[in-house]
C-alpha cells in the first residue's frame, strides 16, 4: 500500500545540480526504471518502490533494493509476471491514452497512478522532461530519434496534474 507523503525520484541529470539527498530520504521513495548506483547527497539512498514497465530491466537487478514493484504498463493487455507487484489499473492506462499524444513514460504513468490512488502529498525530484539527459545514459543513447514519448506534451499534462494536486516539483 502506497501512503502519503511519498517521494518520486526521476532520472534527469538536472537532479545532480542540487543536494536533495537528505530531503529525498525523509519519506518512502519510488525510483524509476534503472538505477545502478546512487549518489547519496544528490539522490538519497532510500528505495521503497521501483516503478517500471520493462520487466526485462527489472530482472537486471542482482539485489532487489525495493520492497514493492509498481508495474507502470502502458497498454491494457500488458500483464506483470510478478504477482506481488502493484499494477496500474486499466482506468489509468486508458485515461492517459486520451490525455497524451504518444505513449506515456513510466514517470507520467506513475504520477497519474498516484493521483488515482488519491495520494495527497507527492514530492517530485529529477523530472525535467528531457531538458537534460537521464543520468545513466550516454548522449548517443539519449538522443534517439524514434522515441515513443512526446516529452513536451507529457510535461504539459504532468505539470497540470502537479498544480491541480498541489504536489511539489523540485527542480
């Protein structure tokens, strides 16, 4: 069960411009996709949940550092093999398909899932919608042309949600 308050930690390199580590570690934390090594003063060390739509990515972790997986599927027919995982409901998946022009990212899906769960206090770190690269990818990988996401559209949709809910976006 996800409770409030909760911190959501994205992977934007801009997160490394600040020292949010202690603040991040104050509350239960959701990390997104692949995080190999943490820089404590920048990213904190707490890791309660992993949010991902890529089960292959999840299997790369030798040591499970979280207690619960949040499966952020982007199609209603995607099912998670991990039966203990929390899975984003069809209602959220379908709603996002109406709001966003392209496939929503794990971050967008997660924020909309937290809205669906009516989580009152959400603190969001490391989200800049590709204004900077993901910290774990090199420039060549990051600049792929055929991305399935529209980050400008997604930023607009997510910032509207953040403002509506009164959640805090740390940049």
